[in-house]
């Protein structure tokens, strides 16, 4: 198969021929139809994730068709169209037993703990626990975004923040996950204030129903703030924008020297603020999300910016570190684009 291979952190990966993946006994091999280019892939390529061993293939938000099943798989067959949460839960630990596979204590992640989907084929273990069936009417590009960014935003807004109609939501960072959060919050009836330094991204957020946030957010009286990008400044601004008992949800990754930012705990305590994390979405919540996509009340297709082939994936991944590179919506890689 062809795969986008990282051989050194921070060095642009190249499209290479590699052996086809072996099918895990409890897993499947999927022919990739579409796979999203996400900022988490960039973090991995930069060496920010200790789980990654070189050489490595990135890619964790995917949709495709099963071409092989392992001997222990009971729920899936060759020809099924599927996607998967980027967390492959074990199905057995205490978190999984509570229905919280997104924070599984023994999780695997394609594109991080093992080779991912920037390739013709990807092996996915733990298929019976994690795979999600993709209805025929949902295009692969859209289903791929449900594997990470759109599903992550959906859980953050609907299940973690529990946004209610009429509430004010501030979204910091309007890349793929931020625009997804804007769309979900608007659909739930919230007033959404968008923050992003890039005018293109802000314009897209406005098209989705957000309004541009004021320069000084401290008087926003927001019910909810969401850091969809991941920076200490966004976290601080988010907390500062909240009314008493407001909720801040951290979605964007904080890595390296940013991983433990100072937090105004005095304000968290005195105003009874809630500081919450959100990490993907468990497979068990996908039917609810897919139903909203199927009935048109959520349309992740509006977030698609462009489709590229595997050959372009390496250079575009490397370029994600440049300012504004994540602006303008979601980029999807399709192995059938040459
Ligand atoms: Zn992602
Ligand atoms: Zn588990």
C-alpha cells in the first residue's frame, strides 16, 4: 500500500510504498475513503506525543470500507462502511464500564499509538467495541470529520458544556473543531461569539451564525467558553469572559511548556466557575450525532475546505505550523485523488 511515512519528527513525511497492514484478531483492515488533516496530526509529527514511535503513519479521523476482518470479530463484515472515534477504547476498564470510552484507561489511538490512516489501508483493533456504521447517504468526507473534530466539538458543546437555548457561548479558535463547535452551539439555540485572529476563519464562523466577539471579553457575561485551539491565553480569556457559575471547556491540546498554564483559581472558586475537559466522543454517542447529520440539523459538509491526495498530505501537514494554515475549514485527504 501507499502510506505517508514520518521517519524523523519535524521533517516533511513522504509518500512511500509499505507492506499492507496485518489484520488484528479483534480488528479489521479498512480501505481508507477519506481522512482528515487535523492539528493533532501536526502535534504528533512535531514530536509532542510520547506514544509515537518512528517510522510512523499519521491520521486519526477516517472513514472507509472494511476489506478484512479478524477471527474474533463478530459485529462487522467485509464491505461495511465505517468510521471510528480516534480513541479505540478497551471495553473492559472502569471508564469503559461507565460508558466513558473516550477516556478509556487502556486506550489505543490510530495515528498515535499505532499507524494511522494517511494511507490506502489502516488496521483498526478492537473493532467490535469501537467501530461506527456509516449510513450510505453520509459521504466519506463528512464521516471522517466525525472521527475527531466534529464529534469532539459535538461532545464538548452538547454533552460536556450542556449548552442550553439562549445561552451565550464564546468559541476561541475557529479552525475545524472551533467551526464545528460554532455550528453545534448555534443549532442548540445559543448565541455564539467567535474569536480568531484570521479574518477568513472569522468570516466562516459568521456564516455559520456566530458574531465576532468584542476585543475585550471580560464583560461578555458568557455562560460557556470553549478553547478549540489550545493556548494558555485562550484559557485565561475564556475564564475571564464567564459570568458566575459559567463553564469553560478545554478542547484544544495544550502541549510542551503550555501544558500546565496558570489558572485564576481564586476566580474559579469565588465565582463557582467550572473548568472542564473534553476528549473525543465515545462510540455509544455516535447514533445521536449521525441522526442529526442525517436529518440535516447539523451539516458538517459546510466545514469542508478542500480535498487533496496522499501525495499532498505530507507537505500540507508540515505547513500546519505556519500562521493561518488551519484557517478556512477542514482539509480532507482522499487516497483516490491522484
Ligand atoms: Zn483530530
Ligand atoms: Zn477502557
